[in-house]
C-alpha cells in the first residue's frame, strides 16, 4: 500500500480570545491561554498567499518562505503581561495566577524530588493494605465463629460441651 499524498489548497484562520492561562510550564510570569469565544470573521487564503504574507511580514528575501524558529514562539513575561492587561485583566489577577502556578510548580518539583523513594512508599502502602485485609478477615472469621456457635446452641446442638 503506497502512502497517499496529502495536499492543502486553502486555509481559514480564526481569531480566538486570549485568556489568563493555567500552564505551569511557563518559565516566569502569567501564562496565556485560548478561550472558547472567537471572532466569527475568518481570514481565508490559499496556502501560497498565506506564505507570501508571512514572508513579507517577517522581511524574508523575495521568494523565500518564512521558517518559524522556536525562539519566535516564545513571548517574554512583559509581553504576556501587556497582552493580558490590554485584554482586561488586572495586575491582581496576574499576581494571583502567578502564585497559583508557583504552587503547582513546587508540587511538581516535590514529586520529582521524591521519585527515588516512591518505590519504598508504594511497598509500604501494599503492606498496609495487606495488613488491613488480614485484620478484617480475622475479625470477620471470629464473628462468623461466634454466630455459628450461638445458632448451634439455639438449635439444641451443644458440641462445645463434649
């Protein structure tokens, strides 16, 4: 089975709302997120038109397609804060979000720090569970024996006196 070629001719771009995100992987400051609401107007173009637009936007030499570098995708903390403040969030909102993100980061750091002893903790939990089951079974067996003895006596069988 030969692989079937895939090609694209047109694309549609929607603009979604920017919201205060909850991604703890953000290096510092608040993170950005995409909300559910979007502008119903869409930008529609051919792939060639879009690539030409991107080349002009990023000052690429004629005919050279724009190639996105990883550093182009990173927004500095001040840029993210400016975007969120222009969106309507307050400095207090940003501070609360950063505190919340830092708590999650600390919990993750603690988890990674505790990984070497996680095996021991898991074994202790298994032993505790086994002990609880054993104790519960012992208690249940004792009650079953006493109940059987009472029923035996009530039925007139007094085996315990032999």
